[in-house]
C-alpha cells in the first residue's frame, strides 16, 4: 500500500518523537513485572491517561531489528525494502550521512604475512588511539588522482572507508577471506561503474600497504559492504516536516540525517535535550526526534535495576519536554531489549501518543501489558508516522 | 515481503507445534462460554501464565480453511499462492506425498448406461470394502505401456488415481459432467505434456470400463483435479529444522510430508504421541508437529460436550508433552470448528506460545477471549513459524 502523498498537509501541529532505545522488556522472574512496569513513572502514567496507547512492531513477525532498521521503521521506511550495505550503516554510525556520489565500506585493519596471507583479520584489536593514528597516517600519505578518500576511525580495528568521485558503483565484492591463512580476495566490480570503484579500492589498498609496511600493529586492511546512499525520501519532501534530531550518539544522528533531519546539539543527555527541544521549537522546527540510549545499554548488560533507572530518568525529564511547546508527544522504542535476554528482541514495543485527539483508557499506566489493549492496537513501524501526523492535524481526509 | 533467508540460524532450541484440529469455537447459547473456555484445562491455564497469547488467522478475512490449507498456513505457506489441485489433497489424504514426475487425480467410481450417459456419479456409494475390491481389480487388470498407475482406495466411491511416467503435465480437464444423464467429458490436455497425461487417462478409462463391464456396483470412473506436486520448500531447507510429524490420521501426515517432515508412528492418540515426542527428541529431531483430531470431529457433530471432552483430554496429556524436552511449545488450531455451526469457520484460532522469552498476562487462562489481548496479537498463519523460530533463538537480528 502506497500512502497517497496528496494527503500530507504542509502545516499543522508540532510533534515530538521520543525514542527510549530498547524500551520493551520481559517480566522479571521474581516479581513478574517488566522493566517499564517496575519503574516508578508518575509522569508517563499520568500522561497515558490523556493518550492513546498501543504497540509498535518494527519488523515482520519474529524478526529482531538492529538499531538502524528499528529507527528507519519508526521514521516510516520499511527496512526490508531498502537495500543498504554494511558500509552505509558504518557511515551513519559515524554520524556521516553518505551523499549521492559517495561509496562507503566497512574497514578492518589486519595483518598479512610475507606472502600476503591474512594472519589476523582484526590486527590484534588495537586501541582506539592506535586506530585513529593509523587512519590519520594512511589518509595523509595515500592519494589517488581524482578521488577523495576519507578514513573515519572506529573502535579498535574498525574504520569507515568513504570515497567520493564521479560515476561510482557499489557492486564490489568484500575482499575479506573470512578465515586466516588465505589471501585477501581481489576486488571486482559488476558493471562499468562498479569496476571503477574496484580499481580505486585495489589502488588504495596497494598504497595503504606500502604506507603501513613499517607498522608493527597492522600492515593491511580488509573492506566489506560497499554501499551507496540509498534513495530515501526526506521528512521535508515526504511529510512536509522541518525535523530536528537530538541524539547524543552518532549512530542515531546518522540515521536521522538519512531521512533529512537536522542534527542539533543534544549535549550530554536528557537535561540538555530538554533545553535543545525548546530551542528547536523556537527555531521553527515542527518535528523533534529525541533519542535516549540508556535503557538499551542496561538491557544489553542484563542489569534490570539499571534499565529501570534509565526509564525513571526519562520520566523525571518528561515535564520539561511537555513544557517545550510540542502538541503531539509520542514515546516508544526502536526495539525491545529485555534484560533477561541481554540482547535485542522481536517483541513489539510500547507506544504512547499524547495529543488532544487521543482516546485514552481511564486508570491506565504506561507499560507493556497496558499497551496491549490500547486504542492504537499493534501497528507496524512504518504506520507510526501517518498516525502522528493525524494526531497533529497534518493529514487530509481521503475521499469526499 | 520475502523473509531474508540469511536470518535463519542452523541451530537453536526445540519446538513443539501442537495442533488441536478445529480448536476455535463460539459461545454456547446457554452459558456464553466457548468450548475451550468451558473446558477444565488446568494445565493449559497454568502454562498460559508463562506464555505469550494471541490468535492465528489462517486465511484472509472471512475465508474458512479446509484442513489442508489450514495446516499449510501454519507451516509457513500461503495456501492462496500455492497452486494445487484436488488430486494432490487426495494423495496427501492417503498419506501419499506426490513425488516430482507424478500426477494425481481424485477418482469416483460411477455408473453409466448403454449409451455412456452417467447414471450415478457416486455409484450408489459402495462400501469401503467394495471400493478396495474394485481398486485392486482395476489395478491388476489394467496396464498401460511405460506408465505406472496406482489406485488408492478411499471411503465409499472415492479413490486416488496416481500415474508415474516421464514428462507429464497436469493441465487436464475433469471428465465429471457434474450432472447425471450426460456423457463424461473427453480428456484434453493444454500443451504437449498435458496432452500425454490426457491420452493416458483416456486409455486407462477405456480399459477400466472393460475391466468393470461385468460389475453390478460400478462400471466406470470419473477423474478430477489433476495435480502435480507443487514446489514447496521443506522445513530442513527453509528453516534448518529436522522435523517429525506425529499424526494419527493420514491426511495430516501427508501435508506434513509435503513440507519435508518425517512422519513417525503416532500410535492411537495422545498417550502414544507423548511417548513418540520423547522418542523423536532422542532421535535429534528439533521440531515436532503433534496433531489431535478429536475437537474437530466433535465440532462437526455439533456435540459441545464432546468437543469440551476432546480439549480436556489434550490438557490431561499436556504434562507428558511438557516433560519431553521441548523448549518452545505452541498450541493452536488449523481452523475453528464451532459446534453451533457444525462446520469449519473463518474465526481466528487461539494461540499459546510458551518459551522462556514469552510475555504473559498475569491471571490469564487459555481461551478465545483471553487470547484477543495477548502479546502476539492476531497474526496470519504464515507469520507463526518465524515467531516460533524467534522464541527458539533460531533467528538472527536484522541489521546492526
């Protein structure tokens, strides 16, 4: 089903989308309450009595979303219909929205022996400082005519490799042999444009090896997941929204950039984000995306109490967000991260939508079980944005 | 949406799918409880408090599934996208999984008069013994060069007609005129391969009529629903599951064979099936399908008390199933058979999914109304298998 584009109104009320990363949880084995249910959240509970509740399923049945696909789904994009490679996700994770005409790949520093056989695919996991130094050295010493090459250092052996040149294709194989004791694979491109990319990668790798020849840490590199920027309609083009992203972590700013949001300084967390929302409203933004990472981090650590605390911290900040001039407030997650699983899961995430057009359930609180019986029901991720636009009086009626 | 095949993990936990045939029901006019709600099911009720509940809709809104499509839908196949004829269903119903290169048709013994006009399309509904005798006689006396013909006797006038030969097509018309007093239609095939099938059917029918000329019961036959085996990915290929089917009735073994399950001796019912599940786990099967026919039979008879008893019998056997080493337990139906309707219906069937990753509702029981508000919501039949694989830790995350 394609949403009829003529229904989107150019004006309407202001929307705040608050994503508590990994919000959804599962019952604690002792007391049977989920993290959100166990948390003391007087502000969200009070708001839920003036809100429509429901749940969001980010991906089809049983599929567990990574953070990238989870956010894309919330932002109205079906992640399964979007072809993108690891390189794009790496670039986004570095707060780098790939531009049209650029190619990104995920890079690993590695070690090879005298015959070119890969010895360690991760070069012994160097420190982040070493990685930064190696990226800077290769960037400085390796140049290719007519091509701009950027290396963005990541954690340990990881970096993002980005090239800019005319008419490049991304259909290039990974050169990672996946096992040690074998040579890296030669780069080959499918079609003329990708053959150019493969030739650039080949040339870059030869020069990088020369540059790294005297290094004890790493003397070569592996590249995988060659990607271009996929065509994604932006929030302005698609929804007529002037959207700001307030995320502390680069990955989430990157995904927001991909859909045309403008990252704004989110400072160090919730308090700074509340001030930043007010500033964004004053700047005439009519959509703000606020990302709160801590519940997911605690979920991955299997720390129930820490996840409860991370949710309570958001609840404590909620009055400031409510006071910033937003008309529609949505609170949800990009996926579940139950602490008993210590990883992401497929379970639908709780959703609260507050507006003056909400259909609340009296005496409800904000929690997994309360949300199962709410007005919104269980919707797919890409169904959320139209719902928020409707609450913000930004959708025309369909038909007479 | 095509489910990305790379997400399926080759290993994980063990899954048991328990299908209570015709499980779903409607309220009794006197007390307002459905069969499942009225049944005393302490074991399923206790399990539901450690399970995710929901409902399964086997076919699109309003469509009532037969047993074949109902099971195919549970097994992950959209029955509307699978082209198969009555002949295949008949073969499956005889516990006969059609092989590639074979053609099956549904056969009726019938009577014709001296001018070849059909007198009785069901030959006065002969006894099953008569049907077996006629099938044996025709099988013995009728032969066609280069073609193997098998007749599998069914109930009364029914048999399954299966031929094996090279390069056969199934685009052949039924010869049943549907009314008495008319001649059977000549067989015609669309395309060269189906023309060969039509010629074999014509030749077989002439010889069968000669063979039956001295019979008082039936002197001809009608064939309909010519079918080949459809391409269906097996459980091993698609889900990396080594799957066993424990069904007493041949129809359900046949459908299970079609998706690559291995039928195992299910004995005479629940007690034997519980022992067989344990044996299958010991044989390293990691998926078992257990079929319990009685609720459907009682529903067709309009016998509310008998359907309640059939459900209670399963509940009594549940502890033995729970004790057999399965990690994920799903209990559902292949369709509803409300006793007040005395036939299958389109109503979504209750679903219980127990695993250590479930999101239960406290104080819930297993019944139609409780399942309406469960974690799983209402899912389509083909969404069930990915959900069970997720609960069994057999699906990778999508994206980083």
